[in-house]
């Protein structure tokens, strides 16, 4: 069985980010909650994702800024653990993710009303920020599984991040870009499903790249009849 | 001046390719930088390094400097201190002086570029030209405005809101404003004389010239002579350290033409040093870049004990040289130092003294901090990252969508 060649190649894109300040800050959990409910979706996206790029080669233990601030600056570890346990991959839109975060905080404040009065040391308030993303084409494009694998090894981790995380949540696409192309252009539904089932939030970006390369390479060898 | 490709071995190929790609998207746009001094101080230093690279990338950029008399710069120094929280506000006489000089600069400087980029409060009122030109304006605030004097902030705010975008160096400086606020840290240039690798001979020559022997560990603070840099506090910390570790202190300070206060501070420092042979107070003129580089490289510990700080680039300079740094947790310094990982943060003279002493007594730990610090600067505080963010900021003036396809 030969490798299939796609009619439309996968163009690897990447992105650069301009960080923006909103001027909004929170000193207490109720203030945090109010702003979470009111800020633009891009603010929620930034505070639940920017750490992934900061920790390209290790998996951060606290996976979003809200959980980190509540634990480290307010010392409210129980709420921090609940926020850290929110599984971002379960949500297909920022709106749904925001609702879940707000609900966890509201439930907590109902159960532990005294937590509302906790404040951080001066200067350690939570500062709400957002990111503007600038997407651009890289020089890498793939028509086959082998080429796809080859490109994946060469592109930056930012490119991997963009196709797996950003394009899915910011454009509210049903799956990551890799899975959509593999299924749509090459008919590789099983492989696409296997990549979609990887929880990218459980891996460092480098670890995620390696996992995807392994899956694609294995399938590529299978197609050309070589031992795996 | 080094070309863009010379940065490739330091930051990698992708960073340089991305810069060129971004610049190509701004082809045909003109950019005009405006600040208050051509030499001395961090802003002038960054612009001096940045302008040639913008031009090399094909961006039609120029740089203008406003003019003002002594009285104007006393007023702007008052504004500077007030933004850092000082109680003294602006009298009507001061406001009149500020407005008159701003009017004169408005007549002298034609702000007609597509993008006018104003640095700090001194030239802020040039924005009055905006209405008649219809171009894009950015105000870049380099100072710590986390707790500004309300009267002075309100005075500046009426100009700030006329801009299209503002830029701050740290999240805590952000204010509620009706215009966009970008978070962009300043940077150091790894290829500048102040930061490039030096030979042993170059370092020895500078020490010899200043009469400094390497017979005991050197602790150094490089900063303008400014109350907010707390040079007297550094002397106090040094004297506490010296009780148990034999060492010497260098306080090396430049002056800037827009800072009339430095002489007063220098006098206080000399008084506090009181002829102590282990305290070297070096008044070095602007442009003494190799000298600063050599002094930092010869040091066992570099200190930045500021009371307030816009960003504190001397911290990144020292980290880039692999030096352990003890610095106050103010302004942008915590963005450069993660405590006990890439340096030591302190909150008092005693805290500074304890950390300096600890680092002098534990050289392996000190080296590890320096190594971590250098990698942190490589990722976040070099000129190429700064340029990338400025180009993104320019592009953002023409599209406010969350995701922009280039």
C-alpha cells in the first residue's frame, strides 16, 4: 500500500504574540470572579494558555494563571486545586471554559464564604491581560504522511502550539488542525482520532510534538509495508 | 553597528527570519521616534541600537529629540518623581513652563510620520499635532506608574487618551485607560560595547585606569546618581557585609542631560562614603560602555537596590554576563529575576546585605544563579525580542482583531 498524496497540502503556520494590558486587577476572589465574567474572551484565553508556551519543555504543575494566583498569592489551595482540575480540552469554546471557571469560583465562595476576604501581599494583585496573535505562513508544507512527519520535526514549537491549541479554541473548530487535515485530505481517520484523543494539556509542547511524530511515523511505515 | 544577521548565532535563525517577515509587512510605512535626550539613560541607549536595525529591515524610521531649558527639565524631573509616587505635584508655574516648552517643540518638530512613537512624559504634549495629521500615535511609558501622584497622572492622562496606544514595561504599571496598552519590556543589546564579550586585558585595563585592585571581591552597582537608585542604601548594605567578608564596593554612575538632580545625589554619596578606600565612587560620562561592561564582568556580585524602577535594565546587563544579582523587588526587576533561581530579590538594606554575603560565601550557588539568569535574558530581554514586539505593535495599529493573519 503506497502513501496517499493530498490534493491540498498542510501549510504549517506559526504565530507571534503582542501582550496587552487591560488595566483591570483583582485583589480578592470576588473581584477575580467579577472580572472573569466580564472580560473579553481573549483575556480568558491568555490566562488559560500562555503558560503552555512559557514551559515548552516541561509540563507545568498548575495549568492556568487563575489557579496559580489563588494558590500562590492568596494561599487558597483548595480553590486553586479545583481550578487546576478544570480540563480545558473538554471545552470547545472560550465561552464554555469561562462559564466553568466562574461556576467553580461561585460554588467555592458559597461553600467557604470567608475566602472572599483574603487579599494578596501589596503588589501581587492579579492583572488581567490579553494577547493579540499574528498568524503567518512558514516555509513548511506537506502532501504526504512522510512529509508531514518531516515538517513536524523542523517547525518551531510555536507552530505546534498554534495548530493544536490556538486554532481550535480561538476559531472554535471541532478538532485540532493536524487531525482535521489528516482525516479530510488523506482519509486517515484513525490516525486523526488518535491525535485528537491526546490531551495536549497533559504534555509539554516538545513532548506533544514527539507523540504526534511517533503516531504519524508508525502509520507511515505501516502504509509502505516496512517493519515498525 | 552590527547587522541583523550578526544576532543569529545568539538568538537563532527563526527569530531573525520572523523579524524580516514582520518588517516586510510594514513596508512603505514611516516611523518617528521622539524622546528627550540623545545620550544617557536607558531610552536613548535602546534607540541608538534599535534605529540602525529598523533601517536595515527597510523601515523608514527617524529619531527626533525635544529641546528644553533647565527649568523645563526640573519640571519633568518633578513629573518623573511624582509618577513614582512622590507627594510633590505640579504648581501652575510648572504647568505653564511645561506647556510653553511643549509648544516650542510642537513648532520645531514636525510629527508627520505614519507612526509617531513618543517616549516618556517629556514630549507627551506633541500629541496635540495628531488631530491635524490623522496619523497613528504611541506613547511609551518607561517609568513605574503603579502608584502615581494623582494630580500629575491626571495632568498627563489628558494627553495619553489622545494616543492610539500606550506601552508599559510591567503589568503592575497598567492603568484603566480608553486606549490599548501593550506590555513590552525593554531590552539590552548583546553586541553593544556594554554587553559584548571582553578580553581579560580589556577588563584589567579598565580596572587599572580606575585604580581598582582585584585583591578582594568586588560588589558593584551601576546606575545614574538618583535617589530612586538608593546608592546610599547600597553603601549601608556594603558596610554590613564587610563586617564578615572582606570586599570592596564600586558605585559607578553616569549622568543624563535631562536629569538635573544627579549632582545633589552624588554629593550625598560622597558624604556617605566618607573617604573609605574600599568604596570606589566613579562618575563616568555617557558612552563609557566598555568601562561599565568591564566593571560588571570584574564583579563577584552586582547590585541594583532601587527604591523605584521603570525596568532596571542594569539587572539584565549583569545577568547576561552570568553574574549573580541582588536587586530590589520593584518595577520590572521581578520580571527579570525569579528569586533564588536567576538572582536574589530583596526588600531592604538588610535583605540586600544578607543576600550579598550569602552569594560571596557560596560561589557555586552564585554561579548557578548567573547561568540561569543569562538564559532568561536570552529568551526575554534581548534587543531582537524587543524589536519583534515593536513591529507587532505597529501592525496592531491597523487591526484590533484578536487574531490577525499576516
